[in-house]
C-alpha cells in the first residue's frame, strides 16, 4: 500500500466521508439530463464561491465607516497591487451571479422542474433569488459613493410609504435619523454576515434536495407528473436509462463554470471595477444618481407610475409577485412538464422577460428625467435660426435660458421628458403655444410667473418657426372661418 | 418497564432541559430586541434647532443652497453628517427652507434660478419656487423645515431625513393659491 493510500485511509477511518460522498457523486441521473441546459445551478454556486472569496479578500482592506469607506475603496482601486482587479471581479461577479440565477430560474420554470417532488427546492430557490438581489443592493450601498447615498434615500422614501410603521421602518433602515455612518455599518452587517449566512445555508439545503430527489428528468410531452406514480417512474428512469452524475453530467458543469469564471475575469480586466463615483457628500447636489444595472427596471417603473398608484403599487406588487412565485409549485405541482404543453406558462415567462428587458433598456437612458445641463450644453442648431428675425432669435435665447431644453429636444439633443419640439409649430397654433407656455399642463410646469410678456412673445415666435420644411403650420379653424366671414366686408 | 410509561424519566428531563434553555434564551434575547429597535425614536428626539448662518448670505427674493451639520453627528459619519437644503428668502423676516430631498423618492432637487424651478434628476419631479408641485411623479410639494430668526441668524428645526412618513411638519400643495396653475 502506497504512502498516499495509507494517509488517505488514516483520515477516512476517522472522517468516514467516503460513503456519503460516493452516494452523492455516483447517484444515477436520467441520461438526457446530462445536457448543457442543466449547468446554470452549478454555475450560480461557483459564482457564490467567487463572491465569498473575493469579498473576504476585499474585507482585508475595506473600512465599513461612513468617514473612511470611500477612501478605502480609492486605496483598493489605485494604490494596492491588484486591488482594482479584486473589486472588479467582485462587482462583475455580482452581475453575473444575478444573471445566472435568473437564467437558472427561467430554465427551471420552462422545464417544469418545480413540480412534485421538487416544490420545496423551488421555494427555497425563490428566497435565494431574493437574497441574491439583497446582496446586490447592499453591495451597492457598501460602495458608499453618491449613487449609494441617494440610492439609500430612494430606499428610505419607499419604506416611508408603508402605512403606520413607515417612519419606524425608515429609522431601522438608516439606523438613525439620516443616511450616515450608522447606515453603512448595518448594511455591512447585512452584506457580510446576515444575508450570506442565510444564503449559504439555503444553498446547502437546495443542493442537498437536488441530490436526494434527483435532477429533474427531461420534460417529455405526455409524461404527466402525478404524486402517486412519479417517484416510481423516476426511479425506473434513472435505473434503466441512467448515468452516474460523475462523470457523465459533471463535466459539462465544470466546463460551463470555468467559462463563466473566465468571462467574469475578462469583464473585470476590460471594464474594471465599479466606481466608486463621487464622494458621498450630500452637499454636492449636482449629481444624477442611478442604480446598478439590475435595479434599472425598478427605477423605470417608479418613473412611469402615476402618482396616485405609486404607493399601492410599490407596496403591493412585490408582495403579490413573491407570493405567486412561492405558491407556483403548490398550485401547479402536477401535470405536464413539457413547454410544448404549457403555452400559458411560456407566454407568461416571455411577457415578464420582455417587460423587464424594456424597462431596463428605458432605465439606461431615462427619458423621464430632465437633462440637467442641456440648457447650457446643447446649442440651438444654427440652421434653425439662420434666417430668423431678431425677435425669433431672442426667443431662442429665452428657450435656452429658461431651461426648456432640459425637457424638450430640438435637432435630436436635449431632454426627452416632454415632446421633441422640431415640429411643434405643426401641432400647436400661436394661441395654443402661449397657453401651454404660460399655464403648463400635461406634465409641464406653468411659466406664467417667470416669463415677462416680451419674453413670452419672443419664445412663441421662435417656437412658431419650428416645423419641418414644406409642412404647413397649425391653424385655428375658427379663426380661419372668421377671416373668411370678415373678408368681403371692407 | 420504562418503555411502558407514557413519558420516560429521560424524556421528561430532556423536556425540562429544553424549557430551561428556552427560558434562559428568552430572558437574554428579549432585551436585545430593544437594542435592534433602538434607532426607532419619536420624531421630536431626532429634531433640533440648528443655525444655517447669518441672514445676509440669503439675499431677498433669491433661493440659495445652504448646508448644516447633523445635530446628532458621530465621528464615523464623515461627510454624510452634512445635509444640504434650499433657503428662499421672501422678505427681511420671511423665509422658506426646503429639504433637498424630492418628495417622490428622496433624490436631490436642483434649483434653476432662470426658470425658477426645482428639478429632480431621478424621475423628473419639478417644483415651483414656492415648493409647490409643478409636474412629474411627486404627489406633493417639497418638504419644508420650520425656521426662526435668532440674533441675525437663520435657525431651522432639522436632523431627520424628511420622508412621506413624516407628515406633521409638511405643507400641503392643495388650495394655497400659490401655484401659477391655481392663481
């Protein structure tokens, strides 16, 4: 017996791990589940490990103090050997982890894998998704830059909308009356101890159940899941046409995990670490806070909700959504697994995915926000005022100086909060323009109080020139009639 | 013998041991709930009169950015102990002090003196010079601080981040006739 074998035996005799490990790695899985579709769960686990390792390495330097956090990130980014790389790996690892977890969930949903007897595996998975998102949000707070500061403000403002206990929840979230050092300390505890602790426990349970219950068989149209027959059928499937998990299925997991890790590393090297953006000095108000990628959809939804619906939506929709996800395997625990026979489920998934995609896309360019410096940075296209009269030119000056440009674009630049004005003269008559400018309405502020009559006249004259060549200006039909009536008289 | 008894002596001891553990754990843990909930305080406990400085830095008819150190500052707060606010001076003794936080979701509103509007960079909330809602998603006007003039200095009652949960000290937008829309 070789020395290595003796050493192994010495440990094995005391640890007694060989039996359970062999059971776990050699358990038979249905042959067709050794598929590239079944690699996302293991990739998510790999990314979780990456996050833990890089997170611990960052904790060697990071200081969870409101006064020091930003500077310690600066030190990591700029002064420590490979500090920037670890921050980038952790940041990109979190992006990949959210993405892979979501893909894993879509795959499980599409393959009907949440059905009997894997209901609890799914329910735990829902909590693990929530905790992954919780990690993403708390991690963004630990960056403790301007985005983190104002992101906390948004979090507190959402909390404050809860009836009765809103104020208490804000105090709890912030750890005091304002966003400050105490806030960062508690988010550090959440991000480093509480959420990862529970997440690890849930991950272990999740994987335990996957091993004990067996990986979901490839869905076949017509192979119906029934509580009283499924276990028997699955047992036959794995024993008649099964392969051992190691090595038949595992090698694909290994390849995919390595590819994902490599992709994280490439992103980290190419794109670098996330921020930190400006120092968390709240008196720097010239800032445009924006959440990280995975919360952009929420940012967009919050912009589009009408004011009256906002509080009910923010407070009720997430609860309903989570309840629906939790209830799914309990309500649909039997029946068809194949996507060929579950049109409603697939349509639902596509609808949700497309909605998230659209809101996220909108979140990347925020058409609902005024562009705060458009009035001073985007010039009026010279060709628009080339042949303009002095009054019209003065109107263009008023247009810029009164920040109209922050919400309205002309010539393709400027805000998108209000309609583009390139053809406003085609849409609105002079009277309508004056009314709109002075009284506002339709989500536009009224300018009646801060425009003098000459400014208003000049501005409207300028706006009347804004129409594509060859298009006729808007006309007031009643005035035309009046003119026609009056015409023959003199 | 013992297996015939409904509760064996050992199981009784286990039950008593469990109860004992439970009692000790509850006795230790229940007060700790108070530790966890300690940030929750009455609003008055988080408010204090603070000076924004001499009156002459706020010219009449103008709106200026001011800032103050949070009265409950701790060393680890760093820069976040500072809070900005917008001060509008209407006349010698008349002021409006607006919170920096948009009434929608708390982002920092910015004052544009040319168009006399506050605009929010996050979701496009806009307010008039008097803090009344002009457009966008906010449900109400800007939050305001109570103020008083003491020895030629402007003092405000502040210390807590204003949110919708914090209604008592807030102005409502309806029916004051201040907004150009209404008046």
